[in-house]
């Protein structure tokens, strides 16, 4: 088994999060990252290791510790990577990528490894799978689907802690402009069109 295979098995055994942040999410991000790596000059082992460990600690969005998930994941990743004989430099690159990848951190990762992880993870938040995930989380958090007075945030600031549809305007529709790599930008453009099509149909139906 390669070190990636070993990590994959370890992560699979530990992922017990909600349906939007389960091992299937990890593998979709993994596949996104592999595609991006084909167009970038980067150490694929470091990228895929970071991907597999990026959600090893994931608090629910309603939890006050939610914004600490990436930091805690980075700390836990260090412990796991040390046992697998990654070098000090490799562990630092991977843990830094994990720490800075999340949207709530508001950071652009310093390394290409981090930028690819961030892009691959953000791609899984948009498109058809993004639509499925946002309503999965909304249901888990028992939030109403939309604000009946102003569903599309035309006269108010979006508040996705209260209404699920607001998450499109708070985060999902702006992710396309935040992608780091060319291939991710292209894919994000395609997926954003899917979300806009969904919102258009949603508006017609309500």
C-alpha cells in the first residue's frame, strides 16, 4: 500500500460527520484535486495527503467551534503524518495548507499545495453537488429553506444562520471569483451556471 492508501483507510475509519462532510465529500475533493494536479507543477503526494486530512476534525456549522475546524484538523494531521514518516518540511506544508483552506479563515494559502486543496474543496461546495450539500446542512441544522419576505437577499444582507437559501448569496455564488488555479476557475464557472439555473427555477416555483 502507498502512503496515500494508508491515509485513505485511516480517514475513512474516522469520518463520522454529517452527510455533507463525510468520506464521500473527502473523495470528491480528492478527485477534484487529482484533476487540478494534472495542470500544475506540484508534489501530488502532498496535495492528496492534505486533501485526505483536511476535514479530520469537523464541527457542525451551528457549533461555536466551527471556525476552528481547519485549525484542529491541521493539528491532528501533524500527529498522523509524523507516524507515517513524513519529513518535517512536508508536514509543515500539509498542515499549513489544511489550516488556511477554509472559507471562514478568509485566507489565500501561501503554497500551491494549499491553493489546490482550497480550490478542490470549494468546487465541492458548488454546482449540483453544492446544491445537494447546502440543503443537507440546512436540514441537519433545522433551518427554514428561505426567507418568505425576501428569499433572494435583494434588500437585506444574507444570513445563512437563519435561512438555507441565503448561503448561496453569502458564499456559494462568490466562490467562482476566489479560485486560485486556471482549471478550477474553468470548472467553477460551469458549476456556478448550474446553481444560477437552480435559483432561477426555484424563483419560478415559489
